[in-house]
């Protein structure tokens, strides 16, 4: 056998040409590998969207919604001089919120000046935690009562409103605003417990004391991040109360 130019073709060349003309062989393992690669890529893209981009969007929406609610309560008071008075008597007792009802706004200067987070009644995922952000445990005390005002919120996904909980430092202000004014608590300590440690929600956390003479705030979230193996719990003690017409606490006024 020769080429078009009359040059003889060796057996090796003939075998090489026959092999080159054969289509690639499709195998089960090859197809499976391609499918697994594609599935892995899709999962990775979903995680990037869910844990990063979606959180950025939801966090911005939650900040904006809570800031608007806060401003609706203060109205035109921002143009008035802030009162330097510090003693406004006993704080009013807020009514027990209905499940899914937004009734307050959480502001924590440590989390940044843009941080605003609505608080609603109940801790169901569908009506409160996923949709609004932070929920009030219905069997704990309400604002203005002696005892434990306990809240829950996500540390990841759905805007991750308590993502920075581990960054709190002793003495940090934890401020809850309602239409009546601002309730300021001072952060005291963090601890890590199992999901079964429901005594953190007791009127005096982790005790069986029934006589309540102090007011506390308890923030609970999941730990570690991206896991529900434990709970991270932040405790604060009531420090002061300011009515709406007196202007915001100094910590918030300094951020404006």
C-alpha cells in the first residue's frame, strides 16, 4: 500500500491511522464522573448563593426594614435636642407580642452603625426566624418586666442577624427600641450549651430562682457556624431606659 505520492505505508502507520479514526469510547464511569462533577459545581454555586450573596441581600433588606420602623417611631424628634437626663423612672412593660408580630428593633453598636434588626413574637422558623430575623421566646418575660427577655436568631443564612454574637465584649450595649423608647442592656458573658439546656431561658438564667429582682436579656443562636450541635448564648443585664421623646441613648446618638 502506498500514499498518493507513491510512498509506501508501513504496517505501524496503518495501525496508527486506523486507531486515530476510532471515536472515543464512552464508559459508564466516564459518564458518572461528568455527572458528579456537574452536580458538585451546582452545589458549590448554590452554597455561594445561599451562604454569601443571598445573606448580603437579606441582611441589607433587614437592616433597611428595621431602620425604617425605628425612624417611624421617632418621627421628627431627630431635629430636637437630645435630653441629658438619665433617670426616667421605671420602664413601661411592653405587651406580649403575637407570634410573627414585629414589636421592637435590636441595635448593637458593636455590630456597626448600619445594624438594625426587627424583633417579632415567637421563634418559629417559618413565621419569625426565617422571615423577620429575631424572635422572642413566648414563655420568657417581656420588656420592662423583671426576669429574662430571651431572643433567638440565625447565625448563618436568612440574613444571619446574630452572626457577630461571639464578638460581643463585656460592657457592650445591647439596645432594644419600641415605639415607647429604648431599653439598654449591658453585655456580661458568653457561654456554650447543648440544645437541651433550656434553663438558659429561666427567669434568672440557669437557676431555679423564682423571685425576680433584676432584668436580663438573653440572645441565643447556633454554634459552631453552619452547625446546630450547640447553642451560643449571650447574657446582658438591664442598664437604663429612655423614652422616645428624650432622644436615643448616647451610644446610638454618637453613631449618627
